[in-house]
C-alpha cells in the first residue's frame, strides 16, 4: 500500500474550494494527512500537536481521503516465479526456486528441494555431496527414488557437535537408507592437526572418499550465517579468537568456506587443514543446490551467489524478496 502526499507529483492535491473557509479546511486536511502518512504520527500525536480533539483529526483524515488529497494504491506481490527469475538474474544463478512462505518455512522448502533433486535425474554411479544442517537432515530423511545407485559423500568431515543434523556421516547414511544411495562415510575430523591430516591422507579408504569431491556431479548444501550474527552455528574449529577476528568481514559460508558480501573468499587460521569440499570443487560441480530461508539468511544467500559456489537456490518468498532488494542495493 502506498500513500503519496507530495503535492508536486499530482497525486496529492488540495482540492480547489469555492470559498476561503473551504480552502482553509482543505489545507488543514492536507496538513494532517502529511503528518499522519508521511511523518508517521498517530492521530493522538497530531491532536496534541495542533491542540485539537482526536475526533477533529479523524474527520480531517476522512475528508482528505474523500476529496482525493490522499489516494491509496494496492499492489499485488510479485508472483513467486517472477521473483525467482529476478533474483536469479541479480545473482547470476541458473535458477531460483521460490516456495510460498514467510521466512520461517523450512517445511515449504524441503519439498521444493526434493523436486530439484529429482529433476537432476542422477544416474547410478554419479556423485552427490551433501552438506549439513537441519534442512539437509530433513531432506536426507525423505523417501524418494532419485538417489538409487548414486554415490553420496559428506561435504565436510566430522564435527564435535553431537546433534545428528551437524554430522555429515549421519546425513549421508540417512540418505542411503531412505533413497537407495551408496554411502561413502568420511571417518575423519573436519579439522585435524597437521600430523593427523598427513596420516589420514595416506589412508587409502580416506583418500578414496576425498577423491569423490573431485568428480562431483551435484551437491546440496546449506548456506551458513557468519560468526556473531543471529542464527549463526559455528563448528568448534572456527570459534577461536583468531578465527573470529579473521571472519569479521564474512557474510556467509558453505561447508565452512567463508566469503564476504561481494563473494570474495574470507579465510581463517587453520583452514588449510580443513577436510571439506573446496571452493574450486563446488564451482566445478555440475549443479550445486543451496537451501536456505529466513531473515538471517538474506546476506549469506547474496554472498554465496556472488561467490559462485552455487547455481540453484531454494528459498521462500519472503527471503527471496529481501535477498533481491539487498542484491540490487549492493550491486
């Protein structure tokens, strides 16, 4: 809804009056309308400021509407398909799938993500990486046939957090159980020390799993919130003072690979030891589907798109609209 009270635009004009009294009344209605609709004052505030009764203010506002001084315009929201197309163009993505929702609608984006997974039509023997997070946990637990014979691998090594949504191996195991995929579990911590990392890379079983990252056909990932922001979940290996200092400019992450709002990589101490799919491997994958919704995900979504670490986004209408506004404002 828009209210224009600028007389210079021609949409809000004091009505011509045949008498000085009517002209004064129209001018009063115009002044009250500006205070209410442009300055945001309540009727009680206006009454106090003008030393008149609240009923007088109410009558003047009614007169302003009836005479055409104030005109209302109702605009239908942009259809989800058009919103998705605009956001895809703004972030140079292949596609943005917009599910109906209000920014807190994981239930709505899960079916849309499963539809995107089915549309990939992955064949037996092809490779899919799965990230971590609550949305990915729900995707992995949905029964579908799209993963039959597909090799599924975690996008990041094991974390100290015990909740299943943050355990990549559990998500992969669950996807295999419900979708008929071939699970490849990564029995290694996400952030080993230098000595352990060298030993792990010499292990043939670990080497085979890590080698799948180099031939990804697709990935489904969450888009994370950086340290210090509402909704942020930080693995223990990025909670040090040094890491937090290094990530001050980060706007989001995928598989704990961080980037700023322009999409530029933001690294942190120890990242060279991280056992996770690399930026380059994600950029080379056939299709990377990012799944995120909510007000706290708006900046991470824009940043991830600019980082070229995903090419398909699944989100909801409220989040997509806010991301489009941010993308256009910071282009």
